[in-house]
């Protein structure tokens, strides 16, 4: 389970394989521009990426079963053309 990151999050973030869930608010107000979610992730909760103003690309594994409606709440990221579905 990923609880969150420190202030030293790389702009292109790759969540480690083995992570099955990211907690609410794990990336609140993070400066990330891109995130790759691992094939082991099954749940992305509300506010996981709350207020991530620079987030432009999200790479989602086809194995993700739950993507909560407000996972990207108050982020500039709102266009589905920035989502890449990864086939693992």
C-alpha cells in the first residue's frame, strides 16, 4: 500500500510494482507531470492525486479494477486523452 511520497517526488513518477492500493491524498499538491501505475494496482481512491496541477499524463494498467470518480479532484488533469491504458 502506498501511503504517500515526500517532497522529493520526481516529475515523472513510477509507482513501484507490488503496490495494490494508493491511499487517499497520497499525492496531494504534488508537482508530478506524469504517473505510471503498476500492473499490481487494483484501486485508485478519491483524492489520490488531489490538486496535482502539473499532471498531464496518467498511464493506467488494464488490471485496475477501481478508479474512483474524484481520484484526480481539483487537478488540471481532466481530459481522457491524457490517459494511456497499459496492456500487461
